[in-house]
C-alpha cells in the first residue's frame, strides 16, 4: 500500500517540487509556493464545488437561524426541520465535505514531499534518494538550499511565520464562518475561529519552516480564491449584513419583551 | 492543514555508526541510543560504554525546560592511543579515555586527557562525518558548513575553516599536509592542515557531491547527485572520467590495485578500472548499498542495506561482467554503518542496535551482541 502511494502520488509530487526548485534558480521556498499554486489550480474545480456548497449553505443561514430560534428547545424537531429545508433546496449538508475529502490525499502528498525534500536528517536524505526520478532537472536541484527570505526552511520556531500562518488562517476562516443565533453554536464557532489559528501558529514553531511556508501560501491562495468566488470578504466584514439583521431583530425582540 | 497530521513526512535522526578495531584488540562503535561502546571481541564482553546526551529544547518550546536526550551518532569512532574520538549529531566532539571510561568516572577526566569541544554549552552544528586523526590534530566537519581542526591533547581549536557549503556531512581525507573535502554543492576543496587556508587546488562540478571523497594516488573518487561516480585528477583539477550508476553512489568508494569498488543505491556493486573508468564487473544485491565496501587481501566485502553481506574473490574472472560472490552471509537487520574487517572477521553495527561478527571462512554470523543496555 505504501509503495503504491509513493508510486502514484508521492513520487510525482516530490519530483515536480524538486524540479521546480531547479527551474526557479534553486530556490526551494519559491518551489513550495509554486507547487502550492499549481496544486490549488489543479484542484480548483473541487474547491469551487466546495465553496459553492458552502455559499449555498450560507445563503440559507437566515432560514436556518429562524428555525434555530423557533425550535431552540426542541433539538430533534430542529434537526428534522433543517433536513426538510435542505431537501427542499436540493442540497446535501455534507456536499461541501466530499470535495474536501478528495483533496486530502493531494495535501498529504504535498506535505510529505516538502518534509522529504528538506531532508533535515541523514536518514531523510537517504530516503529521499529512493523517491527520485533520474531526470537531470531533478539531479541538478541538489543540494536544495534551505534558505528563503529570512527563513531557514529546515529550521523551526520562526515567530513571524507563525503570526503570518495564524493570521491568514483566521482571515480565511472568518470569511466563511457564518454567524449563528444559537448562543452555544456561536461561542463554539468563535472558539474554533481562535483555536485553529492559534494551534497552527504553535505548530509553526514545532515543524520545519518549509512546511509553515506551505501553510501560509495555501492560506493566502485560499483567501484569494474565496474573495473572488464568494464576491468579497464574506463574513470578515466588521458588520456583515447577515449578522447585523439577526442582531437587530434580536434587540427589537428583547425590547418588545421588556 | 490537517494533512500535516499524516505520518511519513520525516524520519528522526538515529545514526549509523561504523565500527573500528584498535590495536589493543578492543572494538569501538556507537550505538543507536547515543552510547560509545568498547567491546572485547574475544570474550564478547562490553568493556565500557558512555552515553552522549544532548541538551534538547527542540522537543519543545512548550516544555518547562531543557531535557537531556541521547544523541544520534553517524561517524565511526577514531582511536588514537588511549583516546576514542567521536563527533555527535548534537554538535560536539568528544575525546573519551579508555581507562577513565572503563572505571566509569565522571566525564571529562582531564587528567586522563578527556575533553569535549566546544567546552561550553555551545555546539558547532550537527556532526555526521567521521572524525579524522592525524599526528597532532583531529579534523571534523559540521552541518554549519565548516571544517574544524582541534588539538588532540586538550581539544583546543587550532583553526576553523570558512563556510565551505551549506552543510558538510562528508568525512574529509588527509594526504600529507593537505585535507580534501567534498561538498553537497559540487566542490572539492583542499585546505592546509596547518592553517585551514584554502589551497589553489580545487574542483567545481555542475552537480553536487553526495559521498565522501577517497584518494587513490593522484585521483579523487566521489559520488555525485546525478548518479555518477566521478574520478578527478588532482594536479589537473579536471574530471578524468565519470561512471553512471542507477542511483546515487552514497557510500564512499574504495580503491586497490587499479580497481575502484563502488557501492550504489541502485543495489549494485561496481568494479571499475581506475585508468579507463570502464566497468570490469558488477553484482546486483537487489537492495541499496549504503555502507562502503571493505577490501582485505583479495577479498571484497559488500553489505546491502537489507542485511545481506557478500564476499567476493576479486581475483576471480567475472562471467559476462557479472561477478558471483563466493559467500553470502545474512544479517537479520538493516546495514548502514561502515564495516570493519580484521583477520577474517567482519564487524558490523547494524540498525537493530546489535554488533555482529561475521566469519568469512565459515560464511556465518559468528556472534551477535545487543548494544541496548537496560
């Protein structure tokens, strides 16, 4: 299974990454960014499908929030009603998950390729040799320079990169995270919105900077794609209309009650 | 991002130390758990061991403080008199006294001549190559790209070279008052043993060098990243010939009587004419060859990574350029460290952290000693 994985997915990605480094003046940092862009472009149809599903889900949010409000005390009924609404709209709530799952092996291969190509230990360099094609453009890439801008791509613990990864991840998440009227759900979303960037910010300090560069590049490309697909900054805006309306409505409701 | 949680990206540094038999009849090697060990091959007794630890904060920044973990050791120890020299992957060079270590005294026993360099908590960068000992100095390469010359007696720094490459993982070669070192970026540098200054004799290739160099007369043999074995004439500073393999020539080649023996990661051992660069014979072990072959009289011993050790009679005529081994001995472990041959016995520190003694005449494993001490 491992051999099949290497043969079909890992080795092609790894060799293209190294060849790109050779083409881009032995700049491995640029090669990581270039390959991230190429992979993003290749899987763009899947990403679009995922984003469109997410967008459609977001468009239904007012309706869903209404239901959440209406059936706040009856979770079972709420689930039934939500499923009915989704069905009527011809939507599958898991529709945005499948494209993501299909992309997963590609991301794993990209991650493994970067880690292998960096060859931070002698074992890694030896192992790398077993995955290389005998292309001249690949042979000429060695030794891969681990320096890019201020970064040592094989080194750990770059604080600036940690902040960039955390910040870009927060922006990307914020753009797509729809506000919820359900207090519990909203606080959960808020927590996730902070936790994930923080967690990956910490990962940057533990993993080689080359991998963190891939995360940062991937986040930035993700933001750009989302900006053009969803037509703007989405929920990143400080007072998005989708959030403002329910908030005002809820204020009015509380005034009425008092 | 979750893809990063998947395994298979990187392998930890474990080391693959070679073995060396000193004229005191004791075998020295380094284990996979950071120990330098002295073994008496006649009694198979572990005479002493010393664990080299590295202060580590890499495991993390989230931990409360520094921890001490055994370091990986890749080089083969160098023995000179009463002292065993070794470089650690944690970036220090050690001189261990055999008498102080056999009494298990605290390290360093300066009156026994023990030292470590740097003497402070600083490190000089991961050391992968073996230390090389000359009459009055010891030379080590470091991942910081520099070559160091240290005094044998007290570990004083004689000199450190300029940065020769992004990282130096190869073992240098000394010939007279010149040191030869190959770099990953395709240079062969020569330096003065006295001053560390670069000498005008140098060679620059279009492709990097993956193996340590070996000198044979006025020719340097070295493996390159484009799957070739290169022969470079020292005086002319030019490529004499290059021999194509299927993969990298990772292991340092050995040369004797006009023939260079080079193990390749494509699984083949090649015997090549020094003069012409033409293949004399080959044999496919069907597993990458990571450790250097060893020559003893008319015997060539070659170990494949999968654990097969092949004995060749170099005087035998090959059939259609394919040599048949006279014996094959199977070691049930990965072999990556350098072999050592003495009086018909081949010593190997394999990747199962055991020391093996192989009897060439009998064609079997004579004994096996686990180096993992509980």
